[in-house]
C-alpha cells in the first residue's frame, strides 16, 4: 500500500498548518502541537490495528493508555525506601497470594469434572484466598500510605533517569499487552457489541483503581516530577556551551532551551512513530495481514478454511493495546506527571476513534493523518472560535448577557466541531481521507 499524490498532499497540508501555527502563535506552540500530534497518531495507529485489521470494536482505549502512564511512574519515580520498609514485603506477599488464588481457581476449574463439586471447590478457593489476601493487603496498604502521605504515600518506582527512561515506553506496552491478554481471554468470545461494552467497563475499572489505590499511583493526589529522557531547560540554561550557541544565534536562552527540549521530544516521538508505521505496513502486507483482513470480512469463511479466529483476534488485540500502552507512557513522560482524573473517555477513547474514522480505517497512513488532523482541530478550534465570536459579538454592548454567554461558549465549540467533522466525513468520505485500498 503506497501513498498517492493526493495522499501526500494531505500530509503536506497538515505540515503547512503546523508551520502556520508557528508563524502566528509561536514556534514553541507549534512544536508542542506537533509532539502531541505524534503521540495521538501512535494511539490512532494502535486502534487501527484492532479495528482496521480485525474489526475489533474496542472502546476501552482509555484504560490501556492509563496503564502506559502507570508504567512511566513505576519505571521513573525513585523508590520510597521508608514505605518499602514499612509495607513492601507484605504487599508483595499479598500480590503473590492474589495471583496464587487466581491460578488455583483456574486449575481447579479445568481439572475437576463439571458439577456441583467443581463449583464448590472453585468458590472455596476464591473465598479462602480472598480472605487471606485481604489480611495481608490491608495492613500493607495502610502502612505504605501512612508514610508522608502529602509528599509520597506510595511505593515509588525504579528511579530511572535520562535515556534509561526510554525503557518506560516499551514497559507501558508490555503492561497494556498483559492486561489485553487477560481481557481478551474472557471477552473476545463475545459479540462485537458486547465486546465494546466489556472493554469500556474494564477501562473504567482501571481508572477507578488508579484513583483509589494511593499506594500504587498516589490516586487523586497525582504523581508529579516524572523523569524524562530529554534535556531539562534549567540544565541547558546553566550550560555555558549552550548559552554561547544561543547568543551566537541571537536567541534568548529561555526561549532557546524550551525550543531545544521540544525538538528533542519531536525527534524521539518521530522515530517511534516511523518504526511502528513501518512494522504495521509490513504486517499489513504480509500473509498474516491478509489473513486478518479475511477474518475481518468473513469470520465464517475464515473458520471454514481452518483459521483459529479467536486466537488471531487475541493476537491483534494484544498488539494494538501494546501500542496504546506505549503511547500512554510517552504522553506521561511528556507531561512529567500522572493525573488519573484526567483520563476521560471523551479525550482518550472517542477522540482516538474519530482520528481513525476521519483518517481512514484499515489504512495505516490514514490513521496517522487522522491523528494529526483531529488533534490540530481539537487544539485550535477553541482560540479560533474565541476570535470569531469576538468579531461577531463586537456590535453588542460590553456587559451584554448575550455577548458574555457567546464568548463563554467558545471552549465548547470544539465538541460541536468534532461532531460536525464526523458527520461530514461519514456523509461525503465514509472511508476516510486515505481509504483502505
């Protein structure tokens, strides 16, 4: 699948829009827009793998992105030694007990003959294991969260710094992939509409856990100061060599340091996006990719040809979720903070799906284009609406209730715009800007 001249012109148009943003709103603003656009394109690519390749309707995108953000915390934050000493061992025992209980229940269910005895045995294992688990977990949690709750109150992480923080990105993918395997083993046998409901519910559960379990993620207190794999502005401004280069270019050191940091982010994100795009294209054009599209188009015919549809769905579900988890870790390191309350379905599920639909479901280049286009609109509609409404309401007297109401409505214009864009695309370009070929 190659890009036509029309397709390339769409990417050129997006580049012009970003350059125009730099001209009118500043270079740093344009680079920030570019960086979040790159991350959004990666998220869109992950959803496209699941929906465009296999027809899996996953609306639990938010949960996998959040797990990637948690990975950045676990890899980057320094360990809280006092909390580990107070409850770390007991927490490890509790987690081990929980895992043993689940494994024992599964083994009993598979080994015993169907009937009342099996049901009683599995129920007994779960009840006894849960009681022991809570006896270990509750004291450990309380001990950990009691250690400087205003500043830490959690176990922390492995304390990675600098380029070693790049480990957090594949780690986010692995954690999301593990969760996808667990979800997929139970939910992929469901019909598509039931799968959508199940993934949405599980995503909400993941967010609820991140908000409630302070010992793990500090809950609603948030985790700030997550290390990042790029330079820090303060360090650059204290570097004589950097100051000399900035002065030689006639740039303010503060502006130059912010510019360099954003360029470093853009380079790293671009490398990841290009690598994932190349791998996705190779997969799409491989026999495996053709098999996945055949399963998507007609599961009954694929099963008749001897294909294990459920196993293949599990594969693509895990791969797509891993990409979402990696993108979540990238975004959290870019923000340098984890805010569980910020994970909302509108931003991290609906918007990603709009990117895939607008870009072109089943086309990897389309998914990437959709990520940039929709993110650009999501960010720029509000200031553009503010300017437009200011012009339209200029004849009205200052202090007018109608004028104030219209000006206050500018932030909500992005929601109306997303709805209009989606309706227009589905009416005139139902297969997206770069459709599947």
